[in-house]
C-alpha cells in the first residue's frame, strides 16, 4: 500500500526515531509499504519519518540508478550493490570513512529541490534486518550518500541542514512555500 509522503514543515521530520526492539508484523507491513511508496515516487531511500512514523527504520534501493556507481561489502564480502537491493534496515548506525565529497541530493519530502551536499565518500553501517540478523554494510558512491541521508532522517536531521548557507538562502522562498502548502493541506 502506498503511503503519503510527509513534506517539509511536518514536525515528524524533526523527530528522532525510536529504536525497534523486534520486527513484528506491523513493522514488516510498514517496511513493505515504505518500499512500495519509495519505488512509486522514484526514490532511492525512504525513512520512517517520511511516512509519519518516528522509528529507526529505513528502506533503500539504488539498483535502478546506473549513472552514479556504488560499491558495497556485506558482512565483509564484496557484492554488486544491485544484487543486495532493496535494503530494509532497522536501528542503523554509521561510521564515516574516506574523503568528504560534494554531490547532488534531493529528498522526497522536498519535491523538486536539490542541492550540493558534502558527505563522506565511504561509510560503514551496522543495522538489523527484518529477520533480526545483525549486518554490516561498507558502501561508497551513491549508496554511501543515500545511507547518510536516510540515517540523518532517522535522527531528525534534514538535508537542508547540511546545505551551505548560500544554497539554503537561494532556496528560502521555495522552502517557505513548501511549509505553507503543508499547513494548508
């Protein structure tokens, strides 16, 4: 079932997600609905906050993006990222590695807004799967960027918080319009 995507201005986007002790049927349904919602919106990641739930749950799928390559190690073994997609991660924690690189980001909660954001080129994520398995993902490229973006969401941090002040100033009227549309809706 497709869920409505929460837009900028909704307080849930600033909420730190609650840890998930166990992936019960409700969490499994939420994850499936989030995947369907993300795919329908042509996104590569979606955090629970973006569908109105302040939980430590995110889904990612970069398989369809061919012009922004990624690398991935799953529990130490190199895998082609597309074969490991989609990812459903509970309670993810990140360790940043490598250089900081600038790249274009957008967000489903900020329709038609993109900006250059500085992120670590390589990350290591520790998380649980829906089956309760502990996994470690080391990623670079788009997958590293998407992981950082989504884990930020789970902690109430938005990509506009990572923008340069110049970029944020240039988008201020569009951001205000988004907030007003949300208040009317």
